[in-house]
């Protein structure tokens, strides 16, 4: 039985923290120099997994997508799948799913599952794609040719490329949900369904459907960077990073919830050894979630505030515990310090590495 990560707030301090956190999250709506909303803040889930060309993985992925649509409501979503975006609940949206879903299941080695779901009106398409919407799901599940492309033809031994599903929910929606749609519980359901190699969930950056709007051209990176420096609990990770070979044997930085598969836990001594470390810790708790051990960094998903001297010691404990299975270095197109952003590759690499290890000293 999976552990319910939804712990009710029971003290005035936690209630105050909730109000303050939600106020910050709702206010974080950032525009790049072209006036496009390149980022919002909300609840984000990132799930990364192997074997995207297998039928079993595809079937699990569609269950996750279906659950997301059920929770948000297909009438509130639009879909982009290689053509102009259309309303998911409309005739064209239903036809598009009816055509492509069977193809991805009947021949998973030959069909990639790459599509975006997001809220908002899909017309005009440019406005929808270039602005961060309230809800978003990005599915990128590779076919066999892409998964093994680099291993076969570029860097033998590098191993497979990864597949992922990432999604985001706005703060205002979280506050209005009944207990069965609590985001902690919903996240656990998603992870149980998907059985990822690793997953992280908590507060994070919700990008535009076209993530290039957070890149160096519109200086979205530079606009976002000061907020990432101030609020360490805000996770920022570009989709380009998630398909990386760096993550076929390691994970990214932790979030409030970190889900670690048994394949990774073996590098830490196994599930029970890690569970004992969690039990001996000051802030952490853990529970079995399918093929993963779910690790929670404290009772509340804090943002922290470096301007106020508010660090996140629970996140620090989780980061140090999982550091041996963290990727050593990872370029991340959501990170880019002023004035040059990611155009200065040396400064970009240093900033990306510092961001990925930001909790280690808390």
C-alpha cells in the first residue's frame, strides 16, 4: 500500500506558510523581453523512465495521461501533436487522439509519443504555444530508433536516451481541490501508474508550451534566474535535459517529493537500507510507492527565501542522502545567469551545476 504523502496542516505556523507560499506562487508570472509569459510557478511533476519503445511502458503512460485529463477536464485542455493545436474536448481533438493513440500502442518501436496538453484557448496557435498556461502536460516517449541512436552511432556505451512525462498545476487550482485530488495524493497515483526510473515533485517552473520562450533569445533565463536564486524550493528543469543519457543511471536534484526506483536504490544499499537512513533522519519520511521509495523532505513543501535567510534543511537532508545517485553535471536550458544567460557556456555550466547542488549545504 502506497504511503499517503498528504499530511494535513495542523499548526498555525504551517497554515501561515501555506498562505505565504501560495501568494508567492500566484504572483510569479514572468514575461520575457518579447512580452510572452515564459514561466509561471506551480506544482510540477517530472517522471523519467527507460524502455519508451515497449508496449508495457506505453500502456502505463496513457493511464497517466488519461488521469491528468480526467482531473483537469478535457474541456479545459488543448492538444498539440505535430499539427496546429486543437481543443481536446472538441471533435478534432477527439479524432486526433483516436488516430494516434492506437498507433503508439500497436507499433511502439516505430512511433514516438511526443505531444503537449495545456489549458487555454488554442486559437490563435502562436499565443497558446508561446505563453505559459495554467495547466500543462508534456509527454516525450521515444521510439527504438531514437532511444539507441547515440549508443549505436555516436558514443558507443553511452546507453539509452530517456523518456519522460512532466506536468504542472497552478496554485489557485490546488487550493480548490477536494481531498481525492490533493496534489500529494495525485502525484503518488501518477508514480504508481508510471513506475518511473526516478521522479520528483513539488513547486516548480511551468514553462510555455514552446519552451524556447524561456531560452536565451528572449532573455527569459535572465528574468527567471533571480527568482531561482531567492527561492531554492522552486524547481526549474528544461525538457531537453530530461531526455539526456545522463539520466539513464542517475537522477536530478531532489524536490519536496523524490521517488527513487529500486534500480537506483541498489546503488545506495537497497530500499531497506535507505529506509533506515530516512528513519534516522531529522526531517525526512518515506513510503513505498510501487517500484519506488518515495522520500518526503519535511511536512510542508517550502519555497525557502534566501533574502530572508530561510533555507530548507529538510531538502538539504534529502539532497545529501541521494547525492550518490545524482548526475554529476547537467546543462539545463532553464538556467542562465545575467547578463549572457546560456550564451556564455562556461558561466552557464557553473550556474547549472550550482543550481543542481543548491541544497547540499542547507
